[in-house]
């Protein structure tokens, strides 16, 4: 059954990916109409999240953010599909990096890094930066249930040389790379709600006390990995700009959880500047401490 679903879906995905951008975004508008107006995908979750985090806004203001978010989410999902056929030249034009030298400097120093990112703007196109850095990029990801779609996701995300590694295999890989002296940049999203059995710290995020992911900080301290963050800004429809920010060069100099909190404060700033580009469909605040 998995293979049947895959072979039926793949031609459609490929046709979407080769649409000229003008038609591509018209199709995205149609998908937005279906997802938001007809299906109402996770609309209740989005509204609850926006009410929790922006209680001082009017209903009309939150509704405006909601609509813009769904439009962006549909664009971003389809842009992931677009990666199947987009040229490297076109991608360079649409996803630019302002300060790649910050990452390149770590390679010159012989230092591996952890790259933390949030579910904001275009986190999928981040994987294109691998061809611009001076060492191996490794993306830590959660395996897709359908084995055929998992293979497709891996193919899309590794198009520019990024190596994908499942979450459960990440630590053994880091340990082996450290022993072998292999420089790497390990990328992971660190802004969502952790599993209940992996809660070690909570903090106020967007004004609400919630448990937070601390894995990036713990791994950085264990393997002496510098921590950098990437902030992605949406410049226009289909155009993004990424900027790197140093969070902790020497992680063991920091008190426990200071690195995590420093990173999430930057995520908050992103959200407050343009909330419509955050992934509001995730149940980020489902394990609130102050319920």
C-alpha cells in the first residue's frame, strides 16, 4: 500500500515542481483555499496558539496573522516540492546567506558546530547552505513513516550534499566523527515541544512557561561543539535571506540551560517581528507548566 500511494503521488509532485513560478504560486493560492477555507487544517490549534501568545491583539489582528500564516505555510510546503527540480542558480537567487563567512571561520579553526534553527520562514531551503560551507553539513531529522516517501524526502533534502541522519543515530555519529576528527555542522530544529520523558528544563517562551528542548545544548557540551543559530527572513514571496548568529563558542563556559534560553530568546524576536512566518500548526504549548 505504501508503494501504491507513492507511485500515484510522485508524478503529481514532479509536475508541481516543474511549474513556472508564476503558475506555481497560483497553484499555492488554490492549495491555500482548500487547506484554509475548505478543510480548515488544524485551524483550532492555530487559533489557540495565537490567542495564548498574543492575548493583547484584537480578534481581527489575530485573524490577519492566521490568514497570512496559512498562505505562507502552503508556499513553504510547495517550495519543498519545488526543490526536486529547481536549479542551483535559481536557488542561490531565491535563498541568500548574508554572512556565510561566520560558518566558514569555524572550519578554518578546525571546529565542528551545532546549527540550531526554528520552524520559521523557510527552514527546508536551509539545507542548500551545505554547498557554501567548508565542512560536511548533517541534518538530524525524524524518519517519515512511509518508507518510499522517506526516501524521497532524503533525496530532496540531500540535493545539495547535506547528509541526513535519523535522530536515534545522531549521537553515535557525533561520537564517531569526533574520534575520527571529521569536521561537521549538525543542524537541528530546537524550538518545538519535547517529549514528556525528555523534559529537563522549562522557561517562558512567548510569555508562557513551557518545557523546552535542551538536546542541542547537551550535545554541544558533551562534544565541545560551538553553537550557532540561523535566522531566516522572508524578503518576498519565494525569496529568503539567512543570517548566522553565534550563540556559544565555548559551550562549557555557560551555566546549564543558558545556551538554550539565549537561543529561544532570538526565536521569540523572530516571531514578534513577523508572526505569520512561524509554524503555528504545531502544538508548541500543549505541555504548559502554568496551566
